[in-house]
C-alpha cells in the first residue's frame, strides 16, 4: 500500500501532455493541485512528413526497395519523455519534491522510466500504467486512491 503524503508530487503524462501535481492535504484526503503543465504541439506523422518514403537500388538488375520514412510523431513523443525527465531532475535537484508518483500511458511510462536520472528514480514511490491526462482532477484523485489502496 502506497501513501501519497502531503507534498508528494504526481506526474500524469501521455506522449504530448503532462501535468505536474502536488498533494496539498494528506494521504486519506487527496487534494491534487497543478504545479506545472507541459504540452507539446505534435501533429500527426502525416502532417509532419515532407514527402513520400524514398527508394534505394537493390543488388538485382532493375530492383528497388522502399525505405521507411521517419515517424516524426513517434520521435516527438520520445523527445517529450526526455524533456519530462529533464524537468523532473531540475525540480528534484531544487528540492521541490521528496516523493513522486508517475502515472502515464504504458509506453510513455517506459520511456520516462528509461530517461529518469537516479536522483529522481530514487524518489518514485509508485508507477501507474494508465493515461489519465484527460480526466478531471477529482476523478484522478479517486483513481489514484483506488490504484494505490
């Protein structure tokens, strides 16, 4: 059973938006308040691609192979995880939080986990593989209480 004590931070993120929240009450009565919001403008890959995938000469006569185009949308999501890990490191280094719960879509959670500095990783008290970025804060509080009970 994990308790979200007063002052504990909660990061709620997907690949494009992140809410940094702080619990201002106690573990029995969560009162999450927004500390910071990060959003990334990340249009679909189709909108970001400049042209169609290229072709490459193969070893056979008259043969050509298609090259995969870069998935700019996915690349931007990975960079966003880097940015979040960097923000968390700076905030932890300044002593803004002692404990943090990370709640993110499973893939995003894995990407963030891989990028966390050891100083931040040591402060993680729980990880929840769910995307709650579009839920109202009162629902987030209820879901966290249920998940961590």
